[in-house]
């Protein structure tokens, strides 16, 4: 199970319509428009200095994810020695589906979760993400691409929204990876926290994933925020990923 989870976590990457996906024998780097490259994984027998210099030529800033499968094993230390700083730590968590998640989550009746299938819902979900995580909103091109995909009937990746009293107060997404579902971007506005929206988003996405044929839910959860909640409801930790930025 551990190898299955870590392999799926390494292969799961979102490539926006305005990004370049650079895949070599030594690494995979997604070069986001205006934001520089993010190394999703790296495993190389070449001199690491040489690989780092190659990635830096793709743009700035550079973000680099490191986990137990990264080679050489001291990649994180080498990156820090070159001025990279650790900016994020996540736990790779997984839960077999369907399991008994819904019963343990005890979702309140006043929280309604639905897929974001229209422009208004997709834009509202993106706005919640931006406010909660403090990052720039998606470009108009990204939003239009997502809206068009939903209109065509594409259901992965897919955002969900959580409503309380008719107001969208939370958002999250999922990506189907064969029989694995990757859960991402769960965010709840501060004024609505503690009312079950986060739990409702987990339950709804897992139920939808089971209907789509998934039997394993995968999350890269921040150690200081969502990871403790997911561990309490039965997710199991299989490893840690650290992100370094130059």
C-alpha cells in the first residue's frame, strides 16, 4: 500500500492550460505562467548541481518538492545549501474507499455540497481559495478553460462548493487518477469554520469518487492545518513531502 500511495502522489500533478510540463529522466517540472517552475519529483544520478542549474534556467522563482523517493537522498540539504528555503511541509495521507467515512464525519444537515458546474460556482470557488490560502486568483484564461471543461461534461478535475444558508463558504476539488482520487484545495471562509463545511467537502468528494470507480482517497495535507483532522477520521500517513523555494 505504501508504494502505491507514494507512487500515486508523485504522479499526481495539475498542469494549467498556460503552463509547460517539462519531463526528463531526472525530474518533472511544471513551469507556471509568470511563476517559474515547480519540480514535482526528482531522481537523478547526475551531479545535482548540474540538475539544479538546468531547472533554474526554466525561470524564477524555483520550487522543489522532496520526499522519501527523491534521489539523491540529501537533495533537500543540497538545495538549502544553495539558498533554497523550506516553505511548505505536507503529509501524504490516504484512506481506502468507501470505508465508513460518512458515518464518522457526522456532516451537519445545514451544509450543502455540490459540484461546481457553472461559471458562477467555479469563480466563487476560486475566490474562496484565493482568500483562504492568500494566493493570487486564477487567470481569466485558467477560469475560462475550467468553465469550458465543465460545460463539455468533463468531471475531473472537478471543484465542489459548500453552502450554508445559500452562501458559498467553502470549496475543494478532486482529480480522478484511475482507481485513486486525489483530494485538493479544501478551504473554508473563516466566518464559517467550525460548522462542518470541511467535513462535508471530504464526504461529498469521497462519495462522488466511489461512484466514479475510485477505491482509494489521497491527500497531500498541510501538517499544521488539515493533516490532524484527516488523521482523526481515519486517514493514514505514508510519508512527508517538503517544498523548498529559491
